[in-house]
C-alpha cells in the first residue's frame, strides 16, 4: 500500500483511539514484545521505537505528520 493511500484513509476515517497488538514485531530481527498499546493516531505509531525502529525513518509517519495527522516526536 502506498504512503499516500495510508494517509488518505486516515484522513477519511477519523478515529480518536488506535489500538495496536505489539505481541510480535516483525522486521529484520522479529521480537516478541507481548504488548497491547493504545494512543491517539500517529502518536501510537511512534511506539515503533519500542520495537527498535526510528519513527523519523518511517515514510508514512513523516507524510502523515506533514498532512497534520499528528506528531512523531
């Protein structure tokens, strides 16, 4: 899915609360975190730091922030 599509859907479907299952985080080194997290949109995605990712390097988070959907820091 393209970055623009993810952000457009977030703009169309207004949610006040996002809940994410952080039980297993995939990537180069998958890890079992055993977490369930909740927050406002985009802010929750910065929980990527918990998984060892840099939110500033996640393209759709940067685009969402530019579009006024939240802050990554």
